[in-house]
């Protein structure tokens, strides 16, 4: 069971907002880079986020640049899962490859600061603040298996290749 | 049942009948990384325990985003990539050679190829009929080690083009118009496939511009057929043997068809801060622009510099506007010098940067000040993209860019042509 607070974002949050190109020189210094997570979407996010918290977004989260550092800094910040109405495809793969769950669901009823609990196995999200309960849609089997192993590297180390 | 271009290529490369929605494992022909995504790929490749590249793989590394390096951290990343290239005998294009996607199109991509690159604009090579798809560093690292990766065969949206571009209207106006119509997530997970009677009049550089921006509508790939125009382009590049014709089947199934008549298009601009926030250039007359940027994998090719040079010949740019130009590759720069375009642009007041990404991603070379506005020929105008979240980015064609540099405000290029 994952537990934490919701940090609410709007539609079309690009990887450029999550980790701007102007910090490209910090990409081999991840702890420094992570201090700027979400900087151009919510400048105070990095200071306020706590391990276990959730990023909750609207449509098309993570569009734009393929930079995997975007889900990586979100993960380093301790975010336990991303909840969004829809997610851009490169970002989706990247997050799963890093073992960071991306859950596709209706997010309108979740407010900034709500306490959430997520049961990944039961595909269920509870909003403890307003009492709502809802489910998230299934992700493709192959991505689920990668996520189950904790990401693409542990998956490949275990299976040696992709298994359909 | 007939196949789309995406289904055809994925079927061949996976050795199966790939229909949209199927998950397939496919062999990759070409894999590349660039200097801001490559270092993580190298680390993940090593962390996965791979010691060498898969035998079948052609791997290429590009130092283009920070070229030449603006600081010691990025210089160290460049060293890491040079070392990896040496250790794995992969090919490296060092600083000054140009933007990865331009070099892939000039020298490496072939019709029917399956290409993955650790850069979202890998889709550019779709202009040559390659299934070219952007991925993250870890996916690419694993592809380097295994020589293959998994794909979900995409549904395809057919974009049927008719007629010819009117004067002053270009491929960039077409793709901005398309994204304005379908939105920045209008093709998420899908293939955009271009067809119609206009195709035979659309040059490869123009196709590359359109395919490049497929990802701005969320698409996995943007595909053009490989036809006689492709064949002629490859032979002028000295790559005649790389040509094979490639067309979708007549009875292929598309999720939807979008019809666009080129004759009805006008110079189009994307306003801050999303690519689908479009307007006509003439509707934005009076919008003051502090910097114009011509370059990038979208519009930094020879034809683009030719259009700008034609508009700026024997003229001076507006005194309150900077014009920054980064040719997309060394080949483009040399050809533009040979044709006199660089001389013309310098005389008009332009700044010429070395081949590479230049100011496109906000790393160096032309970062905007607070409140400044830029008209750029790039593909993205997200807040902060050019290094300052308090700046404003408009996207347009090289003609619109040159006309805007001349007037100091957004200008329909037909006013000055
Ligand atoms: S020119 Fe811009 S969009 Fe193209 S690869 Fe370079 S940074 Fe990316």
C-alpha cells in the first residue's frame, strides 16, 4: 500500500517543466539535479515533497523531450506514483523502466494536499480526504512485468531479454 | 488485410504479422544517443551488465546539444561518451558536426529501417520512410545490448495532403496547422502517416520538417512513403543503394483520415506556451520580437537558410532584434557558404553559431532574458524551453523568422517577399 499527499498539476506538464534543459549540466550529478524537480511547473515542489507523496496531473503528462531524467528526479524526490488522466508515451515507458508506477485514472476529484492511499495489486486509489475511491486502468502486460521487477534493468538481469 | 507503413515495417523487423495493438519484439537497425541523454544510457548499459554491443547493432553517438561544451560538467559527459565510443567501436560525431537528426537523415537512415534514438525527435527520419522512434536512456541502453526492443504496433492516422504550397507557405506552416487542429496529444501512441497527391511535390527536407514535429502531437512516429523523391534525395547524398520503395497497402486500415489542402494554408505561428496554440502570422502583427532563431532539427537545413537569405539579401535586420542562426550540420554550413547564404546573412546582421542544437533547449548560446520574446524555427515553445521561464517563444517557418527579424515584430513573410 502506497500512502502520501497529492501534489496537483494541470494538463500538458512537459519534461521541460519537470527538469528544464538549463540544468543539463547537472545530469551526471543526480542529487543536485533533483533539487530542481518540477521547477518550472511548481517552484516550491522540491522543498515540500516528502517520500511517499504523489504527483497528480491532468492529461498528457510528461510530453516533449525524451529525457529520462524527468521521471528519475521525480523518483529521487521520493514520489511513490504518478496519477494522471493520460501520459505521453516516451515518459510512460521511461517511468516504468525506472520502476516508478504511472497510474491512469480520472484525477479531477483529487485536490492538492489530499491524503491518498493506493493499492497497486487491487488497482484501487482511495482519497482519504474526501472519501472517494476509484480504480486505475490496466497497463500493458509487458510494462506490468517490468514494473513488478522494479524496472527494466532488474527485469533484463532476471530474464536476459524481453519476454512476451 | 492490408498494412499501414508502421505495420509493414514492424512486421518485417519482428518477423511476425504486426497489426495495430499488437506488442512485438523487433530488431533494430540503428541506435543513437546524444550528449544529454547518452551518459545515462552508458551508465544503464554498464549497470545492466552488458559488456559489448549486440552484434547486429549500428550504434552512433552525437555531441550536439552542448556543442562546443559551455561548462566543465558537460565536457566530462562528452569525455564519457568519447570513451564509450572507443571501447565499443561505435561511431561518434563530435562537436561541430551538427544535430543528430540531421546527420541521421543525411547519412544513416534508410527507408524501411527501424531506428531508436534517445531523443524525442528521432521521428525526423520518418521523412525518409524509416520507423524512427524516440525513447529514454534505459530503453536505448537495453536496445544497444540486445539489438532489439519491444513495441506496441500503433494505430495510424492518415494525413492526406492535396495541392501545392502557395508562395510564402512552407512545410512548417503545414505541420503547425496540423498540430493546431489535432492538439498536442492528438496522436499520442499513434503513427501519423502522410499521403495524398501532394506528396510527390514535397521535398525530403520538407518531409523531415513535418515528420520531426509528429512528436509534438504525441505521435510515436511520423511516416512518409519512400518514393522517387526519396530515391533522388538518397542518390544526391551518394546513397543510391539505400533506396527501396515503400508504400502502405491500398486496403490498410486507418483510425481516421485528416484532409489538408496545401493551397489553403497560410503562414502560421505557434504562440507561447504550447505548440497547438496557433494563429496566422498576420494576426500577430505588432508582436515585438527580441530574438529570432533559425536552426534546429526542424528547420536548420540548406533550404531554410536559402529562404532566409533570399528575404534578407541586401537588407539589414531590425536594430532591436538579434538574429541567431545555427546550421543543422557541417554539411549544411559548408553548402550554405558555397551558395553565398552565410555571407548574405552575416551582412544582414545575423550571428552564425556552430552546427548543433544552439539555443533550442536553453542550455547556452542565446538564452532569453525575462520578458523577452523569441520567434524560433524550432519545434517547442514550452515555458522555460529556451532557458528562461519568464520568456516567450513563438514558432514559425524560416521565412516568417527572416521577415520578423527584418521588421522586429512578427511579420507575414508575404509582406516582404
Ligand atoms: S535541435 Fe532542439 S529539438 Fe532538435 S535535437 Fe537539438 S535540442 Fe532537440
